[in-house]
């Protein structure tokens, strides 16, 4: 089940919200837990047992670490066992076929026979709920959170449907208090609905239309691409993946607010960055901070010598790439970004810092877009051919009927909106409006506040109607992060 579906929008979500407010505070966690397991089982019926296994293992490991602490031990061995038990299912389901395929490639050079392994299904969201589970036991070990003795509460944390299948990755210590006790104000409900509808529109009205063009151009043989079409395709994909994933994160954050949870932000206008390092402080913040806190810093971070620091950066981003998918294209994407972070930490980085911000911004956009070619391509060969097409200005473009049907008015509207909203224009306007309201008093203030609320409500209604119409029409509606 996905948020951008008619069933979720008009059946699952309204019914869950209605029951949530009817049952009362005592039973709300159990209702949410049941709804979350149903939400996951809707698309991954048999694999809900895998999630229950994860919940049970991490509950027991947390209790074990707590008991070890009471005896004066650190609980480090129990933590190590817990991390291994979390990573083993991820390794099998996500990387089993990848490892076997690469091993078979080596075995072809010997007299040894091939290893036969049937195609292993990748359970949706396994990367996200595995990392959340690991954060729980590590937070317990570091005394940053208390042991959760109620298995239902831990089960709710791991399976909570707003962020279950695509993040953001929520740290246990960030919502531990709200799992036990939370209140929902009218402001929470209003802001949650507004954030959810905004995210839905970003996904359905912007990302989907850009994605249709990107999919078509990336599917063309390299010989049929010239530089113009290749750049059009990567620009469309660059904006698609941002609005697809940030839209889904907005929907998750909004849903959390509706049920009384306050998740941290996951995106902060990454395409205004003036360096690749800044880009990673703004892009998929929950993942980059997870790798920073649970891998990069324990490896020594930047508290070591330059050579070791460079190694740490490359190793972490190599693993970050593989986290996104079991493919050498993702590994190459991670190494590519790691190389840029090393460059910006090196003496050459000081030269980049002296450039005008406009040039640094241009450099960052080009670096990020070239990296997305590896991320989007199915194989390294296709990625290299597409990169060559980006700089092949000699060939004539291949123009077909599908390309012209995709380059319609909706695409150009989506492209314009994508470029406009990729900049922090809305926060700027909201800040100006709030400053204006703070200086007003009397009837004028009431009229302006009322008018603003009516305009916002009308805008939200128009977005949900338009988005619903797009979904009913069966328009192009993939979700990129499902495969991670």
C-alpha cells in the first residue's frame, strides 16, 4: 500500500483516523500497531513475519543490554549479537542474489560449479526498519534511551506505518516519549493535513510527470541520444527523485503529526547547496545523519589523520551507495560522492571555497546530476554510455511520438513548479507574512488571518482534488524508494 493511492487516501487513512480518536488514549497504540501491521501485510503478506521477528529480536536484545548494565557490564557483546541478527536478514534478502551473481562470475574462471540461488524477493522497507531497529539497540547501549520493556511499544516504533516503508529513518530516542504519551492539538492536525497534502501534490503532480519523461529517455539506446536529450533526461530525473522522495517524506511527517508524532525534517532544499558536503547536510538528512552517528564517528570520523579521514568518508559513502541497492551502479554512486567529499576536505577544497557562490552552486548541481546518472542506470555500461551522450553534441536527436506525448503542457507546468519550489521561496513568503501579522492588531489582523486560512484551505482542497484525479486516471505513478 502506498500513500499516493486511492485506497489509502479515501479508505485506510480516514478509517484509521476515525478509530484512533474514538478508542481513546489507552488503546491508541494498539490500534496504530494493528493498522501498521495491516498496512505492511497489504503488500507484503508473508514478510510481516520478518518484521515480527525483527521486533522480537530487538526487544530481547534491549532487555539483555539493560540487564547487563544492571550487572555492571557494558552489554557490548549483546549489542554485537543484536546488530548481526538485524543485518543477516538484510544481507540475505537484499544482497543474496547480488553476492551469488558476482561469486559465480569468479567461479567461471575456475573448474568449480555455479552456485544456484532462486530469485530472492526484496521485502519493501527492510532497509528502513532494519536501520531503525539498530538505532534502538545502539541508543540503549549508549544510554541515550531507556530500555522499552513493553513489546507493543517497541513494535509500534519499528512498524509505525507513516515512516515504515520509505522513511524518514526515525531514531528511537527522538520519539520514545511520544510513544508512551502524546497529545494531538488542533494545530498538529491542521499542520499534519497541510504537510501531507503538500507531499502528495509534490509526488503526484510534479514527480510523476517528470518521471515519465526521464523513464522514456533513460530507456532509449545511447545511440539515439544526443547531448540535448541526455541533459533533458537527467534534469527531469534530478527533479523527479527530489520531489518523489521529499514528497513521500512530507506525507510521512504529516501523517505523524496527525497521530501526535513529531518526526525530524528529512530534506532542506538540497539543490541550493554550494558544495557536495552541504548537499549531504540537506539531502535525506535522516540517512546521512544515521551513517554519521552510527558508522562514521565510531570509525574515527574527522578526529583522525587526513588519510584515515579520507578513507572513512569513502568507506561510509560506499556503504551508503550499497544501502540504496545491491548493484555496482549504486556502489559507484556512493564512491563518486565519497570522492567529492574527499576533494572538498583536501587543500583543493579551499580553492573551491574561494569561488563565487554562483559558481560553487553550478559546480554542485553538475556534480550531483552526473552522480544521478549512476543512480538511475541499470548497469555501469549504461551509465557510462549515458555520460558519454551528455557530452556528445554531434548527433541529431532521436524524436519519437512517445517523446512528444510526454513533452506536454503538464510536463512544462511540472518542470516550472519543480524549479520554483526547489528554492526556499515558500518559507521566505511565510516569514514575510508572519512579520506583517506580528505588526498588525485589531480588526485588520482578524480579517487577514481569516483570509489567509481560507486561501490555504482552498489551495489544499484543490491540490487533493487534482491529485486524486491524476491517480484515478491511472497516470504514471511509480515510487522510486520502494526498491531500496
